[in-house]
C-alpha cells in the first residue's frame, strides 16, 4: 500500500505476543509479525552496505524473537531493541508502510 | 458606550496574513478593558519576531477606534511562541529547535546562526544557541567568551550566558588550540550530551549551528533532537548551490521540514561608490528555493564589518544594527519565526511515545 506523502505512525500497540500494530496518520491500521520485521532489518549488519546482499541468516534469528523496546528515531523512523541483542536497525516510515502485513496491504500486494 | 462584544466583532476583520484567520478566532486578543471611551487590549502573537506585528497592531487599533463612542485605543503587544509538537523527552522545555545548515563550509553559516539567535532575542524571545560544529567551533570567538560551563547537579551543566542568550559549544570545554581528532561515535556522544545534559530550561528558540556537510553530526542531530525545522545557508554561486541541494535532500530524507534558504554574500556594497556589486551571481539562492519548492528566507550582503564583528565577539546585529547586513539578518530572523509559527499553527503532529513490549 502506498501511504500519502507525510504519513507517519501516530500510535504503537501490541496485538498478542508477536504482532505490532501501527496506527497511521492517514487512518490506516497496519500490522507486522515481529519476527518478519526482525528479518527485514536493513542495517549494515544485516544487509551488505555496498552490494545490498543479505548478511543476516534467517536461521540465526530465534523463532520467538521479540522486541524489548520500540523508540521513535527523529521524525522519520523507529528503532527496535530486539530480544536477540540486535538494536542497530532503523525502520523508516516508508519501509514500514512497504512491509505492512494487514489484510488490505497483503491483498493489494498479491494482486499487484 | 461600546461593549466587549462590539470590540471583538470589529476585530474579526483583522486577519493574520500567514495563518489566514482573524485575530479573534486565533485567540490573539487578550485582556479587553473598556473604560468609558477608552478601550485597551493586548494582541498576543505567535512570535515576538513577527514581521508584520506593527501592521497588525495599527490595523487592530484603527478598526476599534472607528467604533462609535470610542475615543482612545491602547493596544499592547505580547507573544506566546508555540511548538509544532508536544514536548518529548529530549529538550522538553524548548519550543522550537532550529538547525542552521549548509552543504559546504565557508558560506557564513555560523555568522547567520549567531545573528539569527541574537535577532530573535532582540525581538523579545528566549533563545539558546548550540554550536554543534564539533570540529570547528566558532561561537566562543563570535560571542567573545571563553567562560567555563558550570555544573548543574551531578550529571548536567549550565549553558554559558552571553549577550542575553544561552550558549553551548565544545569550544568551552577544550583548549582552543587543540584539534578535535574524533571519530563518529565520539561526536555522537558529545552532541547527545549537549542535547540531554545541558540545562537549556525553557526556550522559545534553540538555534543549532550545524557542522557543514551531511555526516555523523547531522545524523545524530536529526535523530536525537526534536527539530522543528532547518534553515539552509548558501552563497549564490553554482558549487555552493549544489551542496545546498544535498543538505536539503538530507533533511527531506529524515522528515525535518526545511524552513527555507538564506542567500549569504548575495552582493557586495562598496563603501566608496555605494554601488551593489554582484560578486557571485546574485539570486542563485532564490532560484534554488523556487526550483525546490521551499521558502526563500532572504539575502544577506557581504560586508567586511560582518566578519570583523564576528571576530571581535560582537555579532553585526548588535554591533551595527542599522547596517544593510544587520537589517537583512533581522528580516531573515523574522521570516524564520514566521515559518515556524505557520507550522506550529497547522495541526500539530503528536509525538510518538516509546513502547516497552509485553512478553
């Protein structure tokens, strides 16, 4: 789903032990399975800065990985401190919108 | 005799030209007192540096004076500076944090930052200035002080008071001849401390003099400081404008609103002939602002007195307030305050709170 320019999350909440819910300024309610969010980390430890090749081995991330704490970064993203010790990633609002797993966004992605 | 309703109803025709609403519905009219034919009230604006405050005051006076039975009108001015978003954990008492940046060095960014801070203070605002140029701090020289910041409790320090504003610079903490040979993490740590362990208190505006370019220090500030907006300083020539564009793109990437572009060294006024010489293709800043769709905040002439004033520790808006450069810098300050007020008046973005995950 493509959010309008300037769209930003306005609220963070939790749906059960492993789903992050993001309420957006344009009224959208996004959902993310937290392990998928961990695997999608784009920091330099997880994705090669020069080639863009993945460096993170999915098998190295515990099946029950959880956020410990989620914090806004400036005005443009979120950072997550994970239970596997990883904490260097920044998820920009654009990235979060692309990664959204709510039924509406999944359906739009499947038909695209 | 006139009553309060009539006064307010008359004032509804006075529009704030930036906020496009009348001064009554904006809540600017305070303390209306009617004493026979004498009416007094206070016009409480959104910034003391409002460029049109005298016009607004005159117009408010005129419309009330025109009411039947009114013989005298006494309007006083005040300002309550607003913040574009609710206070967060970092710099909670600062209403507007302004980054002054440039893509390249040598364009007079620190001069603009120092004079912007002083011009806002001269207008009546509570102002702080953070010299974030870790590798080349210039504020101790520009403000003529080498005071040591005093400790405030165990973990924080007081800023230095200089010329009516609160000031902090790495230059206060190190030997002036000592080069800062620091890697990124050290810079990050020092800047984070300046934001979080300096007792800035309550400020209308905190001006941050950024180091030139788009590196570690800029990233730290855009990530850690609740920036209300950025001012990009450039000179008119092409190479400088290319870098200004890069600076602008960086702020766009991190969602910091660009308040506009200042064209410094726009022209040189010869003290012999008085003619304005366009040394560097004047107008480049304005054209770039137009091309990129951001406000143009003004052009500042190159005057030897500006640099001399900085070197002597008394910035030009204080040393020679009537010269062309000082007037231009005051106009820039008014324009910056105006842009911030417009942004604060638009629906404020709520601050996203940090979240602890429940296992």
